[in-house]
C-alpha cells in the first residue's frame, strides 16, 4: 500500500525570483564570454596588423635607396601610397608615406651652412587599418632608411608648407594634397602637417608654378592654390614655384567650419518665403573680384534657410528678388567666426529704382549706434530718420481710392480723398487745380496699415518735394488713428500729438502720441492747404517709425529717391557731427563712423 507524503510546493513568486536570478547569472556569463571573444578578436587583428607592418617595413628596407618613395609621389619610388589586402577573410587598408629629411647635422637647405643635398635620409611611415571591422583599429610604425653611398649636391629645391587657423595658431594633422603634372611623370603627394603646423618637403624637383596644393582637415574649411583659366585668368594664389636649392615657403589658413541661419523679413516683421538672394564672402581666389564663396540661395516656405560648412569669412547679401536690403540684424557684412552658429535677419523693402541704406557705427567699439539722427537732403528733397527704428511708409497714391487695407498689391492706393490730385504727378499729392488755380484745401484718408504686431510708435516722417512759401507754414498737416483692431470703425478717431482732435502733426512736430500703449494698426488723415491759390504744396511720402524685433540696429533706409548728388549728415548726443556727399543711382549704401566729442 502506497502512502502519499504531504508537503509544500513553490509559489509563483518564488519561481519568478528564481528565474530572474538565473537570468542575471546567465547574462553575466554571456557578457563575460562576449568580452573574452572580443578581446581574442582584437588580439587576432593586432597580430595580423603587426605582421603586415613587418612585411611592408622589410620591403622598404630592402629596396635601393633611390627606389624608397611613393609611386607618382615625392620622393618618387616603388611603394604605393595606399593599398588593400585580405588576410583570413579580413580586409586591411595599408597607407605608406615617405619623406626626405634634412638633418641639421650637416646644415640645412638655405641655412648656414647651406646643405645643397638636403635629402640626408628618408622617413618611412606605414599604417594598417582594419577596414571591415566593426570598430576599425589603426596600427602604425615608422623607420629611418639612410643612403648607402655618400650624398652629392642636388639640383632640387624644397617646399615648406605652414598651416594656421583663423587666430594664426598652427594646425596639426592637416591633410596636404600636392600635385605636379608638369613633369614627365606626375607627382602626387599626400601627407599631413606636424604638431607645429608644418610640412617640409625637401629634395623637390624644380618647376615654375608647377605644384598645386590643397589643404584640408575633417570638420575644417579648405585652402588651396588655383591654376589660371579662362574663368579665372589672374588667380590670387597661384601654384608654387620651386627653384634649385631654394626653399619655397607657402602659407595656408583653415579652421573649423561654421553654420548660419538666414531669415528674410519685410519691414513689418513678416517672414518672406522663397526669397532669393546672393551670399558672397570677402575672400578672393582671383582678381579683380572673383570670390572664393558666392552662392545663389533661397529661403524656404517659412522664410528661413540653414547654411552649413561655411568658412570663417565676412559675408555680404545682395540681389534680392523684387526687394532691396533695408537693413539687417546684425549689421552686414557679417563677420562669421570659426566654429560658431549665427543668425542673421535680412530686412527687405520692395524694390525701387533708387534707395540708400545708411549704417552708423560708434568708433569707440565698432558697434551699431542707435538713436543717431540721419539727414539726407538735396534740392527739392529733405528726409530725416533715427537709427534703431523700424518704419513703414507710403510714397505713391496714383493707384486711386477704394482700398481699405494697405497691402503690397495696393501700395499705391488709399481709401478716400477730397479735393486732392494723386494722378497728375504719380508719387506726389497736390491740391486739385480748377481752371488756372488750386483749391485752398483738401484731404486724404489712407488705407489701414498692419505693422504685423503691436509696436511702440515713434515718429512721423514727412517727405515733400515742394513747399512754396506762398502756401503757408502749415500747408501739410496730418492726424493719426491707432488701434489693436483692424476694424475701420476702431480706426476712425484721428488725433494729433496731444491725443486730441485739436492738434496736428507737421514736419516740425513728429513725435507720435500713444499714451504709453503699443499698437499694431494705424491710418492717417492728410491735410493740404495753401494761402495763395496760385501755388500748391507737393507731398511725396510719409513714413511711421517704430521699435520692434525687426528694427535694424544702427541703420536707416531711404527709399523712392531720385538719382543725383545728396548731402548726408549724421549726428548723435555726445558725438561729433559727420557730413559727406553721396551720389545715389540704384541701390546705394553708406557706412558712417561717429567719433565721441571731447
């Protein structure tokens, strides 16, 4: 008869804990095994690399001294610069470099004493890298190979290459690629600079402008010589000439690349999608003005563009599609330093035949100067603006009445008028002429302007082509309606500089009253009058200045100018006044430096 033994089993929790403990133990063993296998694999790779290095060294040591060199390289020899080989199913890349060494023991080329046979011995450097490994491993070795006979005088020369960064510090490990195609057999040299930024190539065959050189490094810009061509007949940095027993020294400058984000924006801070422009650096590769960098670019649908891998340089922007450059944040040309990221906002204004961008700089710190008064004038024209202010303007009304809102498509229209003439002289407003005389007064209501966001309104800018004294002192007056609502009813309260309907803005009273508030929308009411009906005031432009995020610092923009010679004056508190004459034809630009007064 069988008797059952009673007892407890394992609970589910106990089973799970046991499984977890077992898994931890198993994973530990697996991880240790993996580490051991990887160590064995690396050791195996290292053994193969060492064997390959020994083979290549023996090949180099057993060659005749004159044959120790690089195929199509310098010194010329029988060793390939790069080659691949397969061992045990693993691919390896073998790189060989050979250099002539000018030992100072017997003098150096160009020194005292002058070593006329500077190739005293050869330095052979060989590296082997596992090309098909998950983590490529590099192993290298070097050796010196002396000549077997006494040296004699050489008719060759030398090239000493120095590579520095944008701060004149040496760049070690820069890749130097040299090509000479003028010899019977092409010479190609690939080498790197030493810790002091130098690469010295001695016992170099002579040749006039024969050696083309390119210097680069991963993550860095490049510098190079340029061969004369039809597109660049006068390069600024021609290939190098090597003369007999002479040193040809050449200097290159490279540094870490930078990036730039460009935003295109109109004067009311609205981004401009798909805006085309040209971006050019200041560095030249040919005379008189062949740029090292000049590209035609375009912003994306959001009005921005990211540009990468840019060289340290000073960049300018031009050739906009249907627009003129009215300013930039920061001021351009833009100095782009190495290893940096920058943003630049290009403030654009609709293209006109003649315009002027004025940039005001403080001499003490070379920075844009705000709150400077800029006056531009000539016979029949007077314009004034203050730096660091944005502005929106209207200079043409010949499109007629009926436009409630001011947009690019209605930039020459307005809402309504009475007894003023906007057609006879496009771009100007005069009183209506009946028979042989003008009416004694008239009025025009503008469309509603949208600045884009609430801003602090500053000044009204009046531009008048003609204000005959016979018309009277107050022949051009204006009132302003402001609101954060675009509804016409909310923009019907026209007031003057004291916030009431009893006062008016004039050319001598331009500070806008806002009660300390910021506004996005405005419209104006223009009044013309004359004391003598044989004469009329001629009004040609009005602008509203404001401060906001797209106001270009230290810059003002004068648009819709006629061509000709102008007087430009710039003043600021505690600075000396600067005056100059400038001829404007097309899109002109002037940089004015102000010096602090003593």
